[in-house]
């Protein structure tokens, strides 16, 4: 009987470890658990908590960012990273395309669409303001969840908003343009 109970707990423990491994990660941290746990883990990576903004601040991928931890039913659902410094339309295209390249060259991710870069000739300012176009790139990790980023307007410039989602593409409570042709220019 002791062997059966021991085996039961071993299987239960293994399932718990597997479940945590099957969650999308940010800087090696599973995007999971409570908001307070996530904040503590991000603080251990060097981010500082800004209570007034209810966000963490620090450096990610060479950029100063703020990170919001969003929950659903007291469980972390997503991390939102936003550039703290805005850029011109030319600079943001370079940053966007550089990020696309970094994810495409990372074996941990698969691009959702074939080509997600923005062409040199694209006038993103006109497209965003006049045509309300959203530029986004979506990548699927080997685990569950997905990462996507988009260009956001910030004052007279532009920023990258990046999302680490602990959910599936079909269960997101918002709309992103996921058509296969969305990024063809």
C-alpha cells in the first residue's frame, strides 16, 4: 500500500512539473501562478516594481520597458511589455523587423505567418492613422501560449507593445489580425 501511495505522489509531482514546463516562459520564468509570485520572480531578474503604475520597469532585450502582469481568476494570463522610449516611424520599422528576425532565428518559436516584416517602402504613419492598420507579428513557442507584438502610437512617436500570452490563439478575448495575408506588403 505504501508503494502505491508513493507511486501516486510521484506521478502527481511529475504531472505538476510537466504542467509548469508546458507554459510559455518569459526570461525562463513560466507565465503562470499568482500576480504576486510573478512580480517577485521578475524582481529577482532585476526589474523594479512601480506601485503607482502597478507595473515593473527595467531592461529587456536592450530596451527600457514597463511590464504589466494581467490575471484572470487570480492566475497570470499575460505579460504586457511596452517600450518606455518612443521612436520615429523609420526607427520603429527597424525595431519591429529586428524583433521579427530574432524570433524567426530562435528555434524555440515558430512564426504564425510566413512573412511578418514591414517593407522599407511601407508608410506606417499613414497606414496607422488613416487606415487604422495594425502591424503585428505572432510566434508560437514549443510549449503552450504565444508571443505577439505590435506597433503602438505614443505621443508623436511609436513604441513596441509585446505580449506573452498564457492561452491559446482561439481563446483570446480580443481580436488581432491573424489572417495569413495580414503582413504581405
